[in-house]
C-alpha cells in the first residue's frame, strides 16, 4: 500500500516537474517571437469579442455566412478609423501640442489669481516670491517641448502603421479561429484523459462565454460612451472633442478609476477655452459615465462575470501594477478566469483531500 502511494506521489511530482519545464520552455519561446504572440493573442481576443454576435446570427443563417457578416462589419469599422478618425486625431493632436505655450500661460494666470486671492484674504500669509512661475521655464524650453512633440509624430505614425498591420493580421487570424472553434475545443479536450474530456469541453464553453460576453459588451459600451462624449463636447465647441472621446472610450474600459483619470486629463485640455468649458466637459463626462453604468451596462453586458466588487477592485489595481494598461483592462476577466479554474480544478481536489482525511 505504501509502495503504491509512494509511486503515485512520485508520478504526480514527475508530472508537476514536466509541467514546470514545459512552461519555462514556452515562456522562453514566446519571449523570442513577441510579434507573432501579439498577433495570436489579439486574434484570440477579437474572436472572443465578436463570438457572441456571430453565435446570435448563426441562429438565422449558416455559420460561415454569419461570421463573414460580422467580420465585414469589423473591417468597415477599421476602415472608418483609418480614413476619418486617425487623420482627425492627428490633426487635433498637432493643435494640442501647438497650444502648449497657451496652456502654460493660462495655468500661470490661474496660479497668480489664486495667490492674489490668498494675499487679500490672509494679509499675514507670506507666500514665496517665486513660488510657482511657469514663465521661468522660458520660451526656448517650451519651443523645445513643442518641437520634440511634433517630431515624435513621425515615430507615432510608424508605430501606428505597425499596430494596424498587427491588427489586420489578427482580424484575419481571428476569422479562422471562429470558423474552426469546434476543432479548437476538441483539440483542447484531447489534452485531457478520456474521462475528463466532457468536463474540459464544459470548461472551454464557460470560459468562452465569460470572456466573450465581457469583451464584446465592454467594447460596445466603451465605444458608445466615447462617441457620445466626443459628439456632445464637439457641439459645445470643444476643440479636442475627438481626442477626448478616444480617451474616454479607453478609460471607461478601465473599471473603478478609468473615467476619473479621463476627467482629470480633460481639465488642462479645456483650460485655454475657459472655466465654463471645463465645467461643461466635466458634466458631460460624468453624466455619460453614469448613464453607461446604470443603463448601457445592464442592457448590453447583462449579468456580471461573477466577481465581487472587492475582488474586482483588487483585480484592477493588481493587474495595473503588474501589467500596466493591459492589466487594468483585463484584470476583471482574468479574475473571473481564475475563479472558474479554481471551481473546476482546485475546489474538487481540496474536497477530495478533506474527504480522505
């Protein structure tokens, strides 16, 4: 009996060691092909995101036709970004960079007014004579900042072209992912023993549903939020409405802190157009965020991914600290994935060990 237990324990240790070695080799291999890994990862997320839409269309038409319609719409969206959104964004970015000296003057005026108000209200208060003076930066320094920022637009354009190449490759690859999703699931299930393959298929289905619903819903809600903020801020005459809309759309996808950061970023952008522009833009952003939270999210995203509010906050902050912006965006679905894996693997194992004891 002890020999059997010993051999079983050694077998588990051997499998664990083999898994660790395989993981190290996979990480080493992935480190040396970052662009290929990026294309496959982005393709997987695109497939997850458009999967729920394609599955709804599949109820009314053949699968290849449904997937083709979804990706045709996706390509139209990409074309609109390339032809309309990107050029306008570059134009507004150049205007924003050119206005940096004006921003400095506006902020300095605010600071001077604040200091004067303090001196009038508190005559005995001694403020430093040269406490905060943006003018000390000098025209030459501001000119260097502007010149460097404009020069960096070339590098930004190159990086944008590379990003779009990766994105286009990922879209093509994601099309084949969706078209062959059954074969992919069966390949995943074949990695498990015969008696566990039904559970593996169920696990793959649940992970796909959670990730697909979250990603597609979040993209739709974020896109609507950013578009409405851009449109309303343009109506009131804000010069950088498109940039603000893009920032807001990305920021809304970051739970808990995203829109707060976007509202803070919007303040200096609005500064040259006066205090009332700051107030109105803040009202638009805050109001649209609340509409998205209370109307769009329940209708579009449906049920939550099953992560508690405390768990969601921890996932967002931990993901951001570990992986930056991608960690902020994917912290909650990653936490949901960990919860699913715990329920399928760790919880049954712990229950088995407790029953044996």
